[in-house]
């Protein structure tokens, strides 16, 4: 009788969990929780995908992309003119100045030349933000949020780091680091797009 009661309790618990609204659930990657939605510029965005950035066999950080509509291709993400949010949580320590340089290089390697040229002021500003920090340690985070008509805001550990970057091309160029033809991590690219990792080849 006790075994049957325990089994019934387990089944009921599963049913209750399945019945929970989406807002009560979250996505967990490398023990980092990504909420299913986020508020940016007065709009409710949905988690499009999240994953882990690897360097060789080491986990470097997790990243989650929030949009106002699901997008499974880089083109669909860039065509979305609404608010967007990229949230990154560090899994290991990294030099802040080096991180800024890596981002700049990733943008230059992946963004179309005209787009990158228009985003240079913002790229310089972002480099300055990270160069002022000697390092980012495991557990620290930063977000990059884009709001139409306002620009892009960089937040470090939840606090805005200076004024918004006005050029709309900047956020698109930044996204190309992970969604471009030479992404920082191909598996992470698929994860951010909400797609299963590709076994071979690259779209």
C-alpha cells in the first residue's frame, strides 16, 4: 500500500509540473538558469535559445538570445526589428580587455563590411567598457539589449555600463559573432537559433 501511495504521489507531481504555465519554467544550461521570458523596452521577449560556448574542451560561458518572435535562421533574427536581448554568464575567468578584443574580431570577421563600418563607434565603446574591467569571473554576467529608437545598452552584472549605443547596426554586428558564417562556436549558434546541433556542414 505504501509503495502504491508513493507511486501515485509521483504521478500527481509529474502532472502538476506539466500543468505549470510557461512563465514558471526555465531553461537550464551548465547549471545557469535562463527564464522563458524577459522584459526589454516595455516588451515581453521569449527565450529563442541558449547554449554553451566551448574553447577546446573547456566551458567558457553560456549565452541566451531573447526575441519577440521565434527565429530559427540568422536571417530571421536580423530581419526582426523589435527589441532583442543577449545574456551571457561566465563559466570561467577571462580577462576583460581580451574579451573585448575577441568580440571586436568576431564582429569584423562575420558582419558585412557596410554593417561593421556603421557599428565601429559602438564597437569602440564596447571595447572601452570591457577594458575598464581587469577580469570577469565565473558567475558574473553581462547583457546586451537593443530597443528600437533608443539603441543598444550594455549591462554588466545587471547595471548599465554608460549610455546607449545609438547605431542600430551595432547590435546586428554583435549578433554575427555567434550567428555569422564563422561563428565563435557552431554548436552554440544552433542552440541560440533553437535548432538541434548539426552533425556536419553549416548553413
